[in-house]
C-alpha cells in the first residue's frame, strides 16, 4: 500500500514536471487567443514555418531559437563524447554522423531556409563570415574548420602568430583554432585579457532572430547564441564581447 502511494506520488511529480515543460514549449502568436495558442502547442519548432515564426511575440521567437540551439548543443555533446572530446569541424558533421536530423540545421526564423548561411546577406557588417557558411544551415558555427579570414591576429590576446594558433600545424588558422585560443586566452576588448567563462562564450549563433535597424545600431541585442557549455543560450549584441549584460534565455 505504501509502495503504491509512493509510485502514485512519483507519477504525479513526473506528470507535473512534464506538464510544466509542455507549458514552456507553448508559444502563442501575437493577436491569438490563449485557446488558439494552445492549439499550436503541438507544433514543434522544427515543424514551424517562417510564416508562423514571423507571427510570434519576441519572447516566443526567442524560445523557438533557444530550443533549436539546445537541440544542436545536445548533438555536439554526443559528438564530443564519441570523439574523445574533439569539437566537430562543422554542424553538418552532426547530420552525417546521425546525431541530428538535417532539418534541425534550418531555423524557423530563417526565411531563406538555410540558403544564406549563418549571417543574413542584408547584415552588411559580417560578410567576412561567409567562409563559415554550410549548405542548408541557418547557424554560424564559430568552431568550424574553415580558414579564419577575419583579423584574428590583431584581435586575440597577445597578438599571437600563425604558428602559435595553428594547433594541427597545417599552415592555416581555422575558425576553431582561433576561437579555442580566444576562449582560453581572451581578446583585446578585455581590460585584462583572460579566459572567458564557458557560459558566456558563443559557439553556435543565430543572426535571424530579428535585427531592425541593426545596420545602424550594432548595440542592439539581436543575436541568440549557444554557449560553449552547450547548455546556456543567451541574447546579445552581435559583438558579444562588448555586451556588458547579455540576457540568458530560459
Ligand atoms: Ca590549422
């Protein structure tokens, strides 16, 4: 009798937690009643169209992208567990290895369906990231194996040489090599350059959340990122290093 009561209590607790998670996943578009919104609760982010996404409130949009990023984070964790801690060289590698469905790399927030890559073409300031673009992928992967063509040399702490940053000694500095250096040693925006906390350093970024006026106002918090701990998701200015108060999303 006692045991069955305990089981019942456990069942109730699990049901409460599960119900709570479902409630969090519910997104209600602007102008829609709660009842209509509840009807949408079965729509998972991966199945959500850009049209539905466009109709959501800002916080619901953030929730959709946070879910997408955390799904990718789980797959990266699985990849690292399988490869002795090594970071994947691309997000596509997660799909190739069967750790993530291909559609998970296309964000509901991206009206091009992954054709423009991690940074929208309209976002002029970051065209130098094109070498990191992956086919049918809406996200910018900071630890990709593409050669880093941005000016990392003058930006990373201590202005390191190619030979110092080029860990695999192939003569090129990849984004992954530059960024792992960045994570461990910091950059010139810091008063005292040093390692960044894992929950503050972005590894997968979504520039599609919404950035009205971002060309003119780069201090607007318009980019949502998955941090290097592969769990924290935060909203920040595009240049996250200069953002004193990035917002951690639930
Ligand atoms: Ca290299």
